[in-house]
C-alpha cells in the first residue's frame, strides 16, 4: 500500500513537470464563409526591401531607405546622413556588387534587373529633399552643408531635352530625366518590364534629423505637399501610368503633425483635420483638381511598432518571454478596437487607432480612390517563432483589409523566421504554391490566442486557410466550419512552430463531415491548411451575395492615356465599353479575361482622337453591367 501511494505521488510529480501544451488545449471555433463577399487580395502585399533567402517568392522589391535620400543617379554617389558620419561614398554600388560604379543609373538598373529575375516588380525612390551627393570623398562636415561643392542640387524638371548620359558638370540632377532614363531602358510602367512606381523620397518628416547636411531646417507641411505636386507631376509627364507613393512617413509622430512641423497649426486652422494625413490627402485631392491628373496613387506609411514587453518589440534585445508575448499580440493595433498595446501610442494615440481603419477612413473622406501601402514594416523576433507569428498575422490582416502594397524592412540579414512567415503564403511546400487571391470572410471565437485567414484561388479546386496559434502554452483544438457550395474532400497541412523555422508537412485532416472538421493547431505555430474540394471554386454564389470586385480608372482626368484596371471573380469573358456624355458608343474592348487592364488613348472606333469632355466607362460581365465610372478627357 505504501509503495502504491509512492507510485501515485511519482506519477503526479511527473505529470506536473510535463510541458503544459502536451495535455492542455484551447477550444476555438473557426468559421470561413466562401459564399459571400470574396475580396481580391492585392498581390503586392508580399514585398520586401531585401532579397533575403530568395525563396520567399516576393512580388515587389523597393529601392529605398535613408541612403536613397542623398542618392545621385548620375554617378551613383550617395550619403549616409546621420546613420554613418554623413559620409558620401560608393556604398550603393558596393552593396550590390557593382564594379562599373560610375555608370549612370547602374544601381537602379541592377536593382530592377534583380526584380525581373525574381518575377517581381520594382518601386524606385525619387530624391526630393533638395540635394544629392556630388562626390564619394567621405565625411561631409557641418561647414559643407548644402549648398556647397559636396552637393548637386535636385530639380524635378529639366528644361532642355533628356539625356541618357547626363551632364556631370551642370550642378543639377533632374528627376524627370532619371525617370526618362528608366523608361528608355525598360519601357513605361504599363509595359512588361517597366518600373511599377516611384516613392517620393524617404521619411521626409525626419530630413533635418537624418540628413542635416542636406536639409538642416525642419520640413514644413506646405513644403512636402508643394514638392509632392512638383515631383509627381514631373514623373507623370514622363511615365503617366507609373504609380506615385507618398509621403512615405516614418511613423506615428509624422502621421500626427508631421513631426511637430512649425506650420501644422496654421494649415489645420479652420479645417476638420484630425492629423497630418488628412491635410496631405486633402491637398493631393486639390492637386488633382488643379492639374487635371492624379498625382498621388498610394498613401504610403512606414510602421515600426512601439509596443513593448520588457523592451520595444523591434529592438535587438527584445527576446524575453514578455517581449515574445507582446509581439504576437501587437498586430491587433492594426485592426482591433478592443486592444490597446503597451506603448506611448496606445496611451496617447488612441483616437487614431486601430490604425488601418483610421487610415482608410481618412482616405475615404479626403481623397477617395487612393490606395494604402506600408513600404516599411517589421515586428522584431527575426529568429524566433514570435516573429513568424506576428508577420504571418500582419500579412493576413493586409489581405483582409485591402491593403494595396507592403514591403518588409527586416533590420537584419539573418531572419529565418520572417522567411518562414512569407513562405507560408508564397511558397509553403517549396514548390512555389501560394495562398489564394480571393479573401473569404474568416472569424475565430478567440482573437487573443488565434487568427484565421481564408482564401480561394480562381479556377482551382482547393481553398486555403492560414491558422495561427498565438498561445505559447496551449495547443488549439480547432472546430472548423466552412460555408461552401462544394464538398471538402481532404486536407493537407504545413506548419512552422518554435522547434524550427523550417516549414514541414504534418498530419492530414480526416473525418470531414458536412464541410466541418476538428484539427489540432500546435502551440505557438502558423499552419497552412490546403483543402481539396469536389470541384473548382464557383463564383456565382458570391455574385448573388453582393460580391466585391475591382474597377479603377486612372489618371482621371487624363490627357494622354488612361489605364482601366478590373478584376471580376468570375469565369466568363468581360467587356469594357466607353460612351460619350450623350450615350453614343465610342469604343469597345471585347472578349477580355476576367482580370486584366487596358489602355484607352482617347481614340474612337476609327482610331481618331475624340474631343475633350466627359465620358463613361462601363464594365460588363455576362452581358450585365457591373459598374460604370465617369472620366474626363483633356487634350
């Protein structure tokens, strides 16, 4: 009897010492609706500022960062600013391994060639702060602050003709000539190899801090809007369909009052602006009215979370358990009104949170049709499962809320867990298989400990779920229910967890009944569920339930050509018709695929230019009108 009691005691002791996740589970209900509101997922949210492993299957690369503010495309000199003793040197060519460092534009050429090799598109930074490095002679002293012999002055437009071999002795560097150089090399933005878009410099609210030798005075609100007009117009004059990204704000203080700009109180006086972003968007809308063309396509911000555990989660030493737990919750600041992060933003910036809905509300109010981009984003934990969880969660949030473009700024070259997060969406099986391109409404009964993002792929017989377990202590017993006209036949699962940054396939999904099943999601993990269905995904049901589509026409007004982009979740051929204000047919584009774009150059059925005025563009599918947009043609 005594030995039996001892045995029981030992068993209890052993069980007590076992990891909690071996015997403890959370019960969570996951619901995904494929029959209502399938939303297009922008392919551009899977971007980066670095190549990393090369296996992430990036869709966008951005040539940006502090170095690009002082970059001189004519000789490839650049200036490090405060990051490294205000040094002007050949860093930009050396980092790309370029030998012919004096060849005009070779940094941009090498960068874009790499994008093309990886089947990605490019965003190039345009210099707008006023001056760029004239030489590669090292440190620039305070006495040599621009204007001085160490700098060349930047101008938006060149009055004389463009040259692909620029004049290195004229003291000026022209941005429209730079764009022309790239168009001459690769063709325009709407071509197969053209540059997708241009960032209007980098983090302008910090110019006087990061680049005091270039821009020693604090920038003004009016300065950045004036320069946006000037430089964007110069770019569009050369490449009308290139996307313009601005103002590339570094963080929350820049969103709020442009880093304490001295004219903020003046420009907001008598207005209903809640933050600088409202003012900027309002000014850009007026710029379109004044110029007759859209000069801002994508509102662009950077986001480095201030949330903290024991440390700010993006810091190198943010590796404690408290840091990791804070990191996996931090993406909720992007969307969840019930969550308040532990940071000065959570304390003092609540009126501007959650961030994505507030940014979208500003766009809707002050400049409808503008898209949203996060050109730099990172959440720390590059070599910990918490970094994978946070970044995978962010990508799902971007898909759900219709963010147009995003690019990782990894802060380090050694970041296997970021690679795992992106591969979960873009190369989960090392065969470049991807998450779907139509977002399905997805909900979880426990947003604190889990996230779920569902998608379908057009003309495919699979649907995809990204399921995230944010709990480090418990596995999740997931009760999955899918609304789907087809039957779910089987399921395979790929997973990454804290044991390794390598994605591996785990147990199959079994016992699927009436499109429902149970499946265990390991503690602190990201899983990609690929569900085989009985037939290809149908879209008719979504149409009956007010499905979402994309239909954009820009620039509008236009004077040379406009780009008509559309996406329909449908298998049928589409048609675009253009009518005059009186209803007379002007031009028809027939037998189009359900996702594409066309260019209208203002000509009619006989390829003759129509007169200036108002026209209507109608998108049809199955001979039914989906939507009509009004456009203005200005000769």
